[in-house]
């Protein structure tokens, strides 16, 4: 049974969610996506530490696509081989995140959770990307926060919600997002998702009760909604 000892759901007013979607591809496509993500995260880390580079998510995606696309093993995915001297046929991949499918628990979990707390997206994706995801997936957000990369994003979200940080819970599939949110005073909830954090990180994540770094670890959004419902109705 999941313990909520370090998280009082009676105090939580809003849950902010990192935005991620399901990979429904072959193993080669998953390998391609992971290589693409690795380039994206390297860029994010460099910019967040003061290095040069864009903070626009769409531009970042375009900039980090070419390296994996030049590898012959991915030609059948990107179709670059036959069009090397023309407009890259992999340009359509720039829009793939906005067309991604949600995990099966996403819509029912968020719909139930919305009965008890405000649910908002918090992402460095640009607003249009987040809007397309919500429209295509039918995500019932109460709001969307789209922010460029900086260390003030969490405090800014709290400011706009008119809430002290401890009344906000960050829900994410990336350990580094939750560590950053915790440093701003947010409560933290980890949801392991395939192809996000590495398997090693996913399997090592523990709640503070069990000696870990986050306030709560749940298997999916439906479990989170159930725990909130039980706490509010008790």
C-alpha cells in the first residue's frame, strides 16, 4: 500500500504536471526517441547552467533532430537516405510530440483528480505545443504554464496561483524536475514512465518514508487520484 505519510492531501490546492506521452513505436523508434531526448536534455542542461542556446522547445527539437537522423540505422524511420539533397523528410518529426497519445491512465486519472484539486501543466514546451497536446488528447487541464528555461519557473507558478509553495505538488516522471521543484518548496510526486527516466532511476525512486528524495511515488495518475479522494473523504 502506498504511504502518504509525508504528504497531507488536505493541504494541497494544486497539482502541476510535467507533460509527457506514451511511446507506441518499434524498438528502433524508441531508440531514436531516446537519442533525440538525450540531445534535448543536454541542451536544456547547458542553457539552464548559463550556456548559449535557445529556450524555445520547438527550435530545440529541430536543432537536436539532425544528429540521430544521419545514422543509417534510423533511415527507415526518418527517410533521410533518399532525400539527402532536398528538404529533410524528417521535418515532420518536429510535430510528433504534439500528436502523441496519452497513457491509458492519464485522462481518467486527471478527470477524477480535478474534482479535488486544480490540475495544471507546467512545462518548458511552448504554449502552442502544450495546447495541441491538450486538444489532441482531451486533457482536462485547469490551466497551462509554459515557461522558458530558468530557475524561477516554480516560484513564478506559485505566484500566479497565489499559493505558498507547500500547497502545490509537482507531479513528474523525471527525477531532476522533482529535485528542482522541491528546492522551491513544492511537494513532489514521482510517476515512473517508460522511456522517460532510465530504468535504473525509475527502479531506485523511493518516497521519503522509505529513505528516498520525493514525498510520494505512485504507479500512475489513477492511483494518485484514488489517494487524494480517500484523503479528502476521510
